[in-house]
C-alpha cells in the first residue's frame, strides 16, 4: 500500500526530532550542542530541507506538516537552551569553586591608630557639656601670676600658694598650676550669663612617681547666672558623674578650702572598687575624693568686673588624668606621658 | 596637724562619739581627716614600780632588779640602765605588752629570768630620753589616746584650727555640746610690768604682750605634759618651754620664753632688722637679716626673729630664774616672707602666716599662769601683762538676709536653726530687720577668714550638712554655646590622624639642653624654668620634634614600624614678662625599617587628608633633616609646615619620616567655603603623554607645564606612572582630560590641543613619547 507523502514527511520530522533531542542530551560540550543546532536548525539543516518537500502537499496537509515542523523546532531549541544553561552553571560553579580566597589573611594597608585615653575622656565630657549649653574654652599653658593666683583670690604671700608647687619661668611668668585661670579669661572675654568648661594641661613642681606627675590634665567648669545655688552645682555634678561612670554614683559634698570659691567643697564618690564598704584603694574609707568645687567667690567675680550682688556662679575642677586612670585601671600615672605604644595602642 | 582625741574630750563636755566617728564628722563638716591612729596603747598595761633591790650579775653589765609594782606585785627583771638604783620610782612594762613595734617577753638573760622590763621615757613614747629608765617624781598617769590627723591644706584659712580649742569648738557645735574655755582671765593681775614694749610698726605687729615670771624652777615637765606633747610630735624640752608649746597646741597661740636675766635693758623692741644684723637662733643657725625681717630685740640687738624662731643667747637654761613670756601676733605676710627667705618653717611661723587672732594673746598669758603654777611650784607673776591690752577693732556686723542664704544653698532653713549654728560657732547674732540677721564675727575668725555674707553660707551649710541639699536643675535660657571652630578643627584632625593609622601620644612641655642640641635649637630661644626638680625640665619646648624623637627611640626597641602623632603647643618667648606665643602644632612620624620613601608619602597623604588641597614643595633641609628629603607643606600659598625624613646622623634605627605643621595657619573649615559647580553636560576626551626627564625633575614641574600648554580646555591632569628609561632619565606619564563647559569639542580640536602641548614641551627641550 502506498504511503501518503504527508505521512512520510511527518515521520521524518518525528525521527529527526527524536535524534536531535538524543544528541543534544548526550552532547559532552556546548560546542557539540551547537553542532547539533547547525545540523538540525541551520539554514541548510535537516528541518529546512523538509520544508522544501511541502510543495507536494495539499494545503491541509501543508498546514499540518508546518505545525509539526514548528513544534519540533521549538522543542529542539528549548532543549538546546536548557543544555546551554546547564553548561554555564557548571562552568560558573567551577570558576567560583576555583576562586576560593583566604579571608583570614590580614587586610592590606595600615591599621587605624588610636586617640590618647585622656583625649577620649576629655572629648566625652566636652560633648556632654556642649549638650548642656556650655562652651569649651582654651587658655595658655604659660600664665601670669595675676591670672593663676591674684585674680583667683590668692594674693601674694597667701599661704594657699603653698598648696600648688609652682614652676616659675623667666620674667615672672609661671606654668599654670590649674585650669582655673581660664575661668578668669572666660569672664574677661564673655559677659554673664556664662557657662563654660576648659580642659587642659596643668603643671605642679613635684617629684614624679607612680601616682604623682608634674604634668597632668584638668577640666575646669563654671556657670555664672542670676541665681546659682549649691543645689544647682550638685545637679550638674550628678549628671557629669553619671555620664562619666555610665552608672549612678553616690556622692557626698564636704567642706574644702579653695580661695576662689566660697563655700568650697570636695566632692567624694563612693569607691568604685568596693562600692563604699572600704578597701585599700579608698584607704578603707569607702569614699574617693574626686573633684573640688564651690560657689564662685565674690572677690573673683569682682576682680573680673562682675557684680556679685547681681550674679553668682559655681565652679568645679575635674582631674581628667585621675578619671582616665580610674576608668582604665591604670596604676602608673607616668605611662600616660611615656609615649610608649605598648601602652597607648590598648586604647 | 594632729589632734588628740582625749584633749578634745577634755574641752567638750559630754562628748560621747568614738574617735573614728568624730573624725568622720570633722571631715564632713569642718576639715579633711586623713586618718586616725591609736597612740600609747601600751600605757594601759604598764605600772608604776619601786626598785627594791639592784644586784650585779657576774660577767655582765646588766643587773638583776627586784621591783614592787603597783599592779603586778613583785617582779624580777634584768636591766642594763645605769640609773637603776634601790628606791627609784620607775615604770614597769609586763611581759606580753606591745612596745614600739615589738612584744615584751619573759627571757633568761645572763642566767637570770627577766619577767617584763623597766622602760625609758623614749621607750614609753612619752619623751625622747633614752639615757636610762624613766625616773618618776609624781604619778605616772598618761592614758592611751587616738590621734586624728587633719590635712593641713584644709586648715589654710582657719587660724583658730591650729589649736585644740578651735577644733573643740567645731566639735561642740557639731554635737550641740558646751565648750569648756581653758583660759581663766581672773588669774591676770593689773599692775605695771617690769618690762615695756616698743612696737615700731603696728601693721607688722598688731599685738605684743609679755608677762614676767620670777622664782622659776626649770626642770622636766610632769609626765602628763610630756606625753601630751610627745604624742603630737612636739619634743618635750623643759617645763617652761613645754608650757609654751602646750598653749600653742591648745589655743593656737605661739609663745616664746626668754631668760629675763639675759636681756639688756627693760624694753622689748619689735622692729625691722637693721642692715647687717644677725640672729643666732635656737636651732644653732646664724641668720643674716635685713629690713624686710621683723625682729624682737633688746637694747643690744635681736633676741628673736619675730614669729619664726627665738634666739639662743636668751634661751631658757636650767639655771634660769626669771623669764619673760612673749604672746604676740605678727602680720601673716611678713612672717611668711621671712620664713621663706630663711627657709625655716616652724610651728610658730606656720600658725602666724594664717593670720592669728590678736585677742588671743592675753588669754594665752592667763592660761600660762595656770600651767606654770602646776609645773614650776613657787613661781610668781611679776606685775600685769606688758603691751597694749585694748580689744582689737572689731568688724561691723555682717547683714545676712535669710532668703539670700536659702537661695545660695538651694535649701530652706529656719531662722532659729541659722542662729543656733552661728552662735555655737562663736558668732553673735541679732535681728537687723525683717528676715535679715546681723552677725558679728568672733575675733578668731575675723583676721582674714570671714569677710562677708558669702562666708556665712559655708558656716551654715556645713553644719546643716551638704547631704541635706537636694540636686536641682536651674531655670536658664536655652541657647547654643558660641561655636569654637579652632577646637572643632583640632578634634577632627585628631580623629583623622587616628583613622589614618597614627597613635596619639602626649609629651611633656619640657625639654632640656641635651634634647634640643640634637636638633640644633638655640637654648636661649626657649623660656627657662627657674626651679626645675628634674634635669629634663629646664626649658619649654619650641618644637614638638625633640619630644617626638624620644618616642621614636623608645618605640623602635619594640616595633619595627609604627606611626605616632601629637597635637601640642610650641612655646616661643616674646618680650620678657610678656606671655609667650603658644602655637598649636601637629607633628607626626612614620618609622620603618624598609629602605623606601613610603613613610614620607604616607605623611603626605595624611597632610592631604587633613588639609585638602595642600601641596608639597621641595625645601632646603635643616640640619636634622635628610638633605634630599625635605619639603614645605603649602596651603593657599603659605608654608604651614614641613615634611621630611630625619637625618641618619640622629642615630635612629630605620628611617623616620616626619610631618610638622603649624595649626594656627591651618585652613579652617574648608568644606564650608565650597561653592557648587554645575555638573559637566558635554563629554570630555582624554589622551596620554609621556615626558622624558632628568631623574631629579619634580613631577609637579612637568605637570604644571603640561597643564599650562593644554590651556583653557583642561579639565584635569593625572599622573599615571614612571619608569627608568636610561641611567639618569625617567619617563613620566600623564593623562590629560579636555572638554568645554558649553559644547562638545570638535573632532579636530583635540588633536590640535595635543599637538600644542607636544610642541610646547619640545620647545622647552623635553623629549616626549607619544
Ligand atoms: Zn574602696
């Protein structure tokens, strides 16, 4: 029985399709897949040849054969695409696998350095007081006798001059023994109301040992306003200490003599080591002397041209060096100015 | 200053607080106590004893002594003291007693069992006599005591607290107990004194009183008096001198006793020393005096340096029979100046420089009459006190408005409470007007300490207790603080330097001659420290580099490479007496063992980060700089610092690159001056050129030439690389980008620019690789 042409064409398409799909599936590389594509789908490929025989078909048969041809073409193309994606992902995986790096190696370039521990504490406290509306002032390290003593109610021959062993310089100048002269310079520069702090380096002519330095750091603070009381001073000191020690600290005020304040206080905090129970650090007292403070002496205001009947203020002095030592548990004050990187790199 | 707990208890009736509680309250309300120590604990164990038999021991200098003790019955001890003799009354220390850090035991000495010991005055801690065992002619009654050590600095403003009576007054006020006044003024007579006083300048000597005593017996003080002085560290000497020291320790009034028979004439002069006068003092020194020094003199010359020390010629001797007792006050500043000039600080000068109370002098004499009668039986007072006895002028009362007081303390108080506190402290209080008290200051607080109502705030605040004041936020206007651009700059520089790998260090402001000699700095250009303690402190630094160099030496021992920086002040003297110029500097260093110039470029990058837009221009090297590795840091046309490598002759291991910049010339807040440029709308083009140059031609020179030949269409020029072409010549490659703000450059314009650059460079004799 004679087979119809259309049946023959359709069988051939089907065979070619099957064969192409098998070869694509078995191709070992993308190059082999591409060869199948050229043989099957190219302009001179097998499927193109079949369409030449379409002229022998009836229109119905032609439509049917065309449909079969297109279906085979699409199926082969899809198979090729799948293989291509497969090969690419294998290649990518292989490349990525080869790209292993040792991330535990050190990063190139320089490690960051660090700021001095006193700088760090100073900046923290500056930020706190800036947020409370205080300005930060600077004063000279070399001072006049007037600013360091006289203007602070410590006239010549006053025994309080013994409280601070002074480095004297040529020409009657001296190295400031405290940051308090900046109070005076602040009052000279700004009129009240005034809120200021002044961190800086101060000098005492003392023998140096593990707990004494001739050069150390203080932070002076002052507020001048119409109505300033001991209660206000206590308020600011509480804020300061809570911020510095990052927890509530118990404080006490007791009388302390400083000629530039009246009344003058020593502010003690509960020993941070023993919590007030008594230990060698606090000499069993449970308290550690932290900062001198008081209401600004009317003579000091008067000497700076401020009327003490109209204005009043408080002042305090914080030992930044002491604070840094307390915070980091530094047991030898000399390390701070040793320039020794074995120490400084720890901060 | 040490205070005897027993003494304070004698002066405050009914005080029942223990010594440590007392010290705590004194700290909280008066002055800082630094500690409490027990003194003479052994005195509870010892016993009076009579020596019954003293027998020699064969082949020994010791003797066997049989004792009859008051508390322990008969005891036998071995004793080496030569003054041990039958019938002597002495003090027995039983076995088991702690004495001077050791424990007395029972031991066999030279074959004899010794049970306890006989002790000397020094061993018992009641005087400094070590010559033999103590000899008693009265009862042995000293009791253990506690010494409260008060920080002298916290007594600077309180002349009255340099004696037990002043502290007892504080304690009485704190506990609300009555104070006992040891001075009995009725003992004073009114008659004329055998001596007269001539004061040259009342401002230097507000008060000088003297009292003459006759029929004096000079001998050791009774044990109780010696113990009291010795416990406080005052050396017992004889009954007369000991009484003066006792009154000083009790009433804060320094006194001095002269042998009246050694004085020339009957007038005591208080006058400035005459030029060339000397004082032979009790301490064996001979002091040269001048007009600035006040002296006490008789007709022949100085007999004491006023307020500081007595003279040796008129000192009390065992044979003295008549004495003149001085009780005076001197101007604080004058005593202080003389004491510093003579380098002699005495118990007297320390008190006088606090401004002692003139009203106290006669009270002290009254007290002396009482005590001298106790210690020198048969003594007689000759006449009344010499010198002015009128009460010193008192200050007008201070008006204290209660509302003002409450405002200062931030706490409300009752007027009765305020009044009670002030009166307990010796102030007199009366109402001035509604809500205002008139407060009269007692003489012992009026010399300097209390001058106005602000001082009364402290008196009331401390006795009420500052712990009774609640912290309170002030009501103040909200306003931003004035901006401080220089401080902000320093802060950002610090952070940037640290982020770039540099560790911040702090160096001293001091240098010495040796440190600056390495750098060739002139010592005379430095401010000099007049009283340095250590050798490293003679000069103030005019550069941060010598200090930094020491850091490099130190850290080179531990690190092969490191980076440090400091922000600190150079101190340059100006005219004498004028404040010096303090110039903030940033100095940084990179140390490396590598034989490269990488450190210099790290510092250049640091400079560029810190001062964007700065440039580096070669500079003549200074003596401590590598002669071919020194440059200026230029910002806005001004040299603001230097970048250099340290000269190898300084001897550092490895290479040290250093940067030193003057922060007072630092461009401030660069970002704030930026003016926005619109983004380029038309494309740019780039071409590369390589120029062959001699090996020491700065690339910046070539870059500037290329830029100028490129002309107005230059957008940017970048250095790309260099390589050695031949010995002594380099190829420097640059990428030049050109464009126009308002159009696209035409295709023929770009080659034209390139040709112009090439021709221009060739015209200057440069070879180009194109
Ligand atoms: Zn503690």
